[in-house]
C-alpha cells in the first residue's frame, strides 16, 4: 500500500509584534494547503476540510454570510471565520481574520452584519469590513447567542446563571476553597457531557443601534428553569413576534428528579409590555419546542411530541391561532418528523425538514388542506434552510461531501438544487470517493429495509475486499446521507472496505410503526435486521469476502456490537460458524442493570427498556433486561476493540471498562481506547485522528 503524503501549511498571521510583544502573539488558524496522493480519503484529509457552520441570507436576498471552521492539528483546535458570497454564487470574500471564533450571524440590514466573538456582540459594515462593539463582557455567564427584534430596538440573548447550593450544604464548604468535592441531593446533577452547575437563561436587552444595554437586561423566564433546553437547544428555541411585542420560547419547567423522568416541555408566550406569560401548549405532554410566528403575527407553529417520556415520538407540526387559542395538528395524516419550521411569504404554507426514507428533505405543508408536498429530491441531507424571495438556501451534505450551500426554488419541486459555495472543492477534487448504492432488501419477516452499500474508493471488480457492518446509534435515528467526523463512510471506503449500513428497526424516516418496533425489543427484530443485511450482501456481492466481515457502532450501535458478539456462533454459511471476525464498539451499553442507574435521562430507560430492573413483575422489564450483552460474554469469540470517554454521562465509561475486562478475562484479543477528556462524541482534532487511526489499524490487523 502506497503512503499518502499530506502537507499542512496552516496560515499563520503575526500581529506586528516587537521583541517585547512576542508573548502576546497568536497564530490564526486558516485554510490549509494540502496535496492528496492516490486519491485516497483519509482521516488526515477529512480534518483538513473546512467545516461550514451557520449561514444567513441578507434581507434583500443578494448576499449570504456564513462561517467556516478550519483546524490546526498541532494546536489541537479550530477557528471559525465569517465569509460572504453572492446569493447567485461566485467568489467568496473573507470578512474576519481573528484568533477568536465568530458565531451567531444576524443581518441588521442589507449592509450590516451582527455576530458574536468571544464574549462580545459585534457589528460589521460588510463592504468596508469595519467593526464596532455593541456589547462586551456580557454577564452573568457570557453569551451563547442572540436574536434581534424585527424593529431593531431590542435583542434577546442566551446567558447562563449559576445553580445556587442550598444553605444547609453551603455551610459545609466554609473555608474549603480548594475542595473538589461535589454534594448532590437530587437527580439530574449531570447531563450528557457536563455537570449541571449552570442554567441557560434568555435575557431581554434594549438596543439603540449603537449599544446593547446588557447592564439593564431582564431575564424573562423563571430563573430556576432553563431556556434553551440542554443539551441541543440554541437560539431556535425562541422567537420574536413580527411586531416585536411578544416572545415565544421553549421551556421544560422541571428540575431534579422531575427533569430526569419527564420530556414534557412547553411553548410560552411572554408579553414584553405587560411582563405576563401564557402557556400555549398546556396539556400536550411531550416535547414542544422551536416556536415560529407567521408573518402576519396571527399564527404560531412549533414542533410537538404527544407522549411524555418518549423522546423519539413523532415530531408533529402544531399550529395555533393566537386570537382563538385553537391548536391544530397539521401532521395527523403525515407519518414523518417535521423540523426546522419556516413560513412562506404569504403564510399559506409551512416549510420544514423531514426525515424521509434515508434522506433529509424539505417539505411544505398547505395550511388550508394539511397536505404535504416534497420540494427537494436527491441523495443528500438538508440540515437547515432559509426562505428569501421564493428561494430556499439550504446547507446540504451527503455521504460523499461535507456541508455546502445549495439553492432551490420554492415553487419548482422537480428541479435539482444549485450548488453556490465551494468551501472544499479544491481538496475534494483530488479525492476519489467510494460509490454509494441504495438497496431495499427483505427482512426476516418480509418487510422492506433500506440499506446503503458503500464501495471501496479504488474499487476493482476483479478483486475481493473486507466489509464492515455499520450499526447505527440512537436507537431512533436514521442512517441517512450524513457527513460526520466520527463515522465517516468515505474514510472507511478510503481504507478499502465495503460498508453495509442498514436502516434497521427503530430508525426514523420510515413511519411510526418501523421506528417504534425497537422499543422493548433491543435483542429482537432489529438484531435480525443487522444479520439479514450482512448475510444478504456477503451472499450477493461477490467482491465482498464473506470470511472478512467486521462490525462497528457507537451508543446503541455499540450495544449492537456487544450483542452481536454474543450471538456470533454456529452461523450457517460461514466456514468457522462466525459471521463477524472483528468488532469495534464505541460508548456502547454493556450491562443494562448498570446502565439504568448510571445514566441521567431516566425517561429514556423507562420508555425503551420498560423501567428499573427490580420491577420483576413487569414482563417488559424481564424481556428487556434479558437482552443485556453482559449475559452473553461466555459466547464471545472474536477480537474486540472497546472505545469509551470519561465525560459521556449518557453511557458512562465503566460500561466500556467492563466490556473490555470481560473480553480479556475470556482470553480474547482485545484493545481499550479511553479518552479522559471526551464526551459521547470525540471532538478534539488529535483525539479524533487517534480514533480513526486506531479504527483502521484494528480492522486492518484482523480483516486484511
């Protein structure tokens, strides 16, 4: 195998330093200059790509501002800068070049862009690139994002407030300023990847066009609750009314044990003048989030789930008439999730992104008829979009390319999107991506299952190749046309593997019945779906070497690998009775009893597993816990690599340690990769590069 030479020449800007000032000099991370040999897409090439963040179209529809982050492997970090491109496409102009990342882009008018940098809110004339500071050192806890009122006279920004220790505990800390001990007396003291020491809050501040009055800002929600909701929520969780007099926001008004057991959030309407609050979604018991006003201010739409505790319930499009208070479920005859809401200019249609049969597409719902029409079509995922002057500006990815800006026409649902940005064209033009095929195969019970087959990058039909069975996490998420810096199919393809990626039972985008078939049945049909997909392709694609098949996955996918490890014997059609010859599990559930008491979002365990393991009179509990992989370790018979991270509070690191220790005690070849500073994901550049190098090395060692 030929070596690949990649030359990184990160852009270093020296800030006019004298000898006395050298210690204050900083390197600005810019776009690297790389050359790729052999056309192979490697982890190093992946991390050389620019990562598009957010984008926003100017009010006149003529310009698009967006951020791109480039990474420096030596410094182990990235930096986001702002770029400007004509809305019809063309050459991009870099607006910022600083050592700090810029984010939260908001147009004040066609010439003026507002954004955040460090702990400041900035303003820039995009033509001259001249900047002004509108707010600095935002208190109490810095700034995470903001929105500008339609009349331009106020903003609502996100900051954080420290959780106050109760007095009876505070006295115990007297004189102990160096202690690291944490005393908790309630649940939800940690969440996903962080200790719950702060609540995000939204603050209303006046803006005179020159300064944001953060000193007199007012928190508009009860200070004991959070808005936006952790861990996913941002500025999309609140919005101004068109007349700038009201603010609709998302909030789950629960704390502690109640928060850990419930998904019930609501949409609240805050009247700025009267300082009154009204619950618009009272009685709807699941997630209600991301409210958006119609242009005339008479209606409000939001994403709504029906059932409390079911975090993967259908995301319905809910609309309320603000005059009458009447709520309408627009999705009553539509069996797919609807997110990222936007109103058409005449308020006759409501647009959103729909998880649809292996892709994320833009759909529009007719407000009068409740009929949905698909606007975009293709092998892609659309992450979000803006509608301006009848055009949809989307950030779009696929398995073969990272995010770029595409434009679609609202009233032409047959036309392909036009690509108008070129963030990574220069690098990707040097790469040969693996072919991606869509296959619909029959499951063991006769259902149709979408499975993606990705080919090795340098595919030769006269050769045979090893293959990897990819096990999706979630569990209620879709194997879509996603682009990722963790599970990147083109990196696997570049390492010369086939990838088999089934949308097994439980994935969204194929209707409610398919999604809900997994709850309470983790070791049932969803596992049969994996094994069926593996057997189908190893039997029908002669270029796949049936005796060199591995499996990999994270989270529920990690659990799937552990479960498959215990059911990997006496398999018909394989020489030694083993379907899988090597395994890799990342942040997977290994011991269900352990998992129930170690995780933080207990509503998930209660819904999907059925409840606590001590409730043995519950037949669902007995069934679910019987699927726990630790019960089948005596059947493990293949080399396994375990990866886990310390700050994963969803599935804590002890799960991975237990699985690895069990494999070693069984005498199996095993490897444990542990990250003390990562979360449910691996986000730091050098850690990610180690992750990918380990991934390729592990499977190469056992399948090649």
